[in-house]
C-alpha cells in the first residue's frame, strides 16, 4: 500500500467522526485519501463530485464555525430575516439579510465564508453570530457560494480569493443601492480563508468601515506548523518529530523542484507510515498520475515558493495589501490553534496594519480557543474530530461586542471622519 502525502491545492476534505461530520480544508503539500459517508443534507460541503483520493489535509477548519449547533437563544423579537439576492461574476447568488427588531440598524456586517460548500438556505449558518450582532443593532448579510443552496452557478472548491472578494464587493454595492438597514456603515467578519478575502475587498472599497478577522493566516504554507504541533500532542519524541518533519520537507522539495514519484516515495517512507498520518489518510492508495498533476503548477510557475522560508506563497504581495488596510481591525486568535501559526499572523498584522496611522489594530487571544475559537484542551486535530460539544471560548462573543460598540458609535465615527477629512485636505494642500 502506498499513501502519498504530497499536497494538491485548496480542496476540501470530509472526515466522519462518530455521529459528527466535519468539513475541513488545507493548503498543505500532503495528498490525502479519505473514506467518507456523508449526505448533502448533513454537510453542505463538497463530496463525491470531487476526487476524494486527491484531497487535502486540514489546515483551516471552517465548517464547525458556521454550522455548529446554535447555542445562543435570542428573544423572538431580536431580528427579522429577509431573502437577499444579487449578481456577481455572472451568477445570481442567494442568501439572507438579518435586520434588528424595529427595522433600523447602526451598521451592517458582511459574513465571509471559509472553504467548502455552503448551505445558508437550508441551515442556520452562523446563527449564534448573526443573532448576537442584531442584538447590538447591527444587521448581517450572508449568502451561499455559487452552486450552493439557492445560488446559481457552479461550485468551485478552488475558487480564487479574487473571485470571492468580488462577491463581497458586489454584495455590498447592491446592499447600498437597495438602502438596506445598516448599509450606510458596512464592515466585514470572516474566519480563516476570509483573512485573504477581506483585505482584498477593503483595499478596493474605501467605504468599508471595519474588519473582524478570526483565526486569520499569513501568506504562506502552514502545514509544517500543523504537523509539528499535532505530533507533539500525539506523543512523538523530539527525535521522531525531527525525522518526520525532515521527510515532509524533503518530499516537498522533490515535488516543487520536479523530482520523480519514486524519489518522493523513497524520501517519505517513515512519514507515510506514521500512525497519525495514517489516521488522517484512511490508508488509501495514491498513484503517480495524481502526483504529477499536483506537481505541474509548481513547474509551470503557478505556485511559487518563498526562497527565504522554503514555503509555498499563497497570496503574493500580501504584506503590502495588509499595509493598505485603512480601517479599524479586530483580530481574534485561539492560543490552542494547531492548524495555523497564529503567532506568525499576529506578528504580520502588527507590522502592517499595526503600523498604519490610518488604521487601528486590536488583537485578542483566547487561551482555550482552537482554530474555530471553541474551547479545547489541546487544539489538536484528533481532539477536534472527536468533539461532542462545541462551546465558544469564554469571552469570544463579548470581545466582539465590546469592540463593535466603540467602533460603530456614531459620535466616534463622526470624529474619525472629520479627522480623515482634515488630513485629506492637508495632503491636497
């Protein structure tokens, strides 16, 4: 049996754990074969139409964040929900706008999905989040991706972040034109992959007023961090971890630099047989054709590797883009995040957004939070897959509420606009 852990690109994988089915995605250089038995109604995530033998290992888990059972029970008069449709990239997309009781809203928050299929029309996606925002007097806007729910078009698991950002911009434009409650002050909320989408949208629409980033990532591959973090949790010795990481790096170099499938297999023998990797892969066979298909984007230059770190670059010029984010930003991280190196993202945000005089950066971390800001003991993948309850980290919702109260207050907003106006006049002089 041959199990290859060379990565393909930005697909979603499905794992079934007890009675829970969890949607997971990654950008790793590891190819995984997964045995799944989901149903579309249960998941709202990609499955048999995709080649599951060529799917990716988890780096950014997003399904739980949006589709975990709702625990917050607002009063019946908290909000009203209306159908919302708009056109983007030639597709009519469908979703909902939630409006606070009474019909007026101080602001609007656009919720940006992570990876995988969505089913806003058939599930209570992000219900806890949406209801808490409307209790603050903020309307919310959410929609299904193309080919999902009642949205037209074809679902693309590898949808470029530029296309996703265009959806955000088109949704906001239509909301403003329709004068939806709260559309006079629009902000963004997004988790994981949305950390790439939101800055793209903000730098193209200067009227976007704020951004809440949850478990955002930097511009590079995170799999070495995920692998090392989880191997520690799995009880491997330092010597074993060093060996396994070394094999991953060697396998990635062979792949990205045009090596052969045989070379890859020889270089990753211990890694491919490690119980943790077998646990994730399901022990499925791989073939040379898949290896060559995944290698091709590196050889063509579509995928680029950072010379300094040796990691694949996911978003070119991402630091420059973040430096141009001229809005207040709340960045939230779980200190038990074993999927994404949150410390790297904190450092990146600090030296870009944090140094921008036209922006403000607030960073909140939660000691017990995993990648989805759910209470966790280790934050490891095995623990995440075996969770029977999904409880938000204490203070997670309150941190957002407190921050929003200061950032959308009319007096503060008016003062900020006045200051910005004076700055602009001074620059013109």
